[in-house]
C-alpha cells in the first residue's frame, strides 16, 4: 500500500498541473442582475475556466441545472470556477439570487 | 415575495430533510429535543457568521475558499454520521430490544448524540448562510415583503421535514433503527459525493470522467423531487466518476466498519 502512495498522489495531482496551465478562460459579467453576455460561446470537449465579475451591490450565485456549477460571487468582486467539458449544444445557467433577470446560455460549438 | 419564499424554501428543505433523519435516528434518546433544537440554533448562529465573513472566504486559498469550506463542512458531517452509524451498529440491537420492552424509554448512553447535534448544526449552517447572503442582497435591492417570503419559505420547508419525520416514525419498532441507520448511511454517502463535486469545480480533484451518465430527462437536479433525492440518497443527474468513488467509498467504509464491530460485540457479550 505504501509503495502505491506516490503513484496515487501523482494520479491525483497530474491533472491539476495539466489543467491549471492550459485552460482557456471566459468571462461573464453581472450588471443590474443580468449576465453579459447572456449567450457565451465556448468550444466543445474542453474544460474551461469561467471568470465571474459582479458589478452589482448584492451577492449572486452562479448556478445551473444543466451542468454542475454552484458558486457565490460577492458584491463588486470577482471569482472563478471550472466547468466542462461539454458536448455541442445549449446549456442554461442562472443567478440563483435573481432568477427573474439573471438568465443565460452557454452555446457550445 | 414568491421568489424569496421559493429560494428560502429550497435551502430550508435541504437542511430540514437532514434534521428529520437525524431526529428520527435518535428517537427515544433522553433530552434529544434539546440537542436537535440546540443544533439548529447553533447552525443559524454559524450561518450568520459565515455570511458575514463570505468576503474573506471568497478570497481565501486563491479563490477556492468557498469550495474548500463547503467540502470541509460536508466531509465533517460525513465523519460524524459515520461515527454515529458505527456506534449504533454496536449498540443498536440493545436499543431495539429495550425499545420493544420499554416502549420509547431508552435509557442507554447516548454517546454520539453530541455528534449528531454537530451534524444538524452543519446542515443548517451550510444552507442557512446562503439564505442570509440572499436576504442581504434582496434587502440592499429594496425588495418588498421580505419577511413574508422568508416566513413562508421556512414554514413550507420545515413542514416537509416534519412530514418525512412523521413518515419515519411509522416504521415498525423492530426495523426502526435498521431503517434510520440505512438512511443515515445513504445520506452520508450523498454528502461525500457532493463534497467531491465542489472539489472538482475548484480543480482540486480530477473528475475521473466528467459525466458518467445524464439522467436529467428522468429526474433533473433542479426539480423538487431531484433535490430531495439528492439530499436523502445522494442522487445526481450528471455525476462525475470521482463523485461515485466518494459515494462508494463511504458506503464500503461504513459497511465494513459495522461488520468489524459486530463480531467484537458478540465476543464481548456471549449469549
């Protein structure tokens, strides 16, 4: 078991090193509780880093029922999370705290 | 008002389901009401603290503080539930026997009651902190009927929790602790799987297959039933491989632990 440990660690950590370096980044901005752009185009079959910028004075939670994502972004600040890879198609996301307006779509091509 | 009520309801429901299972699992234990009530109060207090320090949390660990915090809270709850389940598997039969003889008066030690208090507190803290942040934002935005929405959400969520609790109490005494223990095991496995999901989102864990299957067409994560199944048995419409590993490991660890404990008990107390 002990001899296996370095391999297990390597298996766990390698994807981190690989993905942290060469992941493309895309940005969504929240203003007046709306996502800009409301349609974000991203490539298929890759993992991406999503930068969230909140220009509103209240917190928001980026969330989706179509793909795993759940992240709170505080007022007038920014954060990021990793999503994907996706097959081509359209995936809806929303802002959990302002659902009537904060709606958007990922367009995966 | 209804938007507020709906969000609050969903968060309260998640916590209420966990509290209900814990409350049922500690049925007949003296002073249990105080422990569950105390856990809820402690959780609300913690939720406000977490919401107040959300800025710090968001900036911590180069932006993944939120995911680490959520995963940490979930895994702590998994450990505590696991400990209780193993404790019950060594004492559960005695408890079951005593309940049949003495009705509800179980006078045996409740050594793991404190742990379950912590589980209740953690569940309330995690869901509650989101409610606090949401209400803070709504208030800043000048939303109307905030308190009405909050009240409706809390009452509706708690009512479903009570319904589950009442349903669980109808399980025959002979099978009662077996059933609630099984529910606690599934609950713990689901929480472990959710913890893995947060760590994958932060890129702290590899996914080992980002989407093993997609059963959204059957039961979506966003639906009420899907959300309930998510808490109670760890349902996820699009699970990653790593989530399954966490889920199965929790199940396997608790099953193996219970098997190891039982023979020791049998040796200690020959019948």
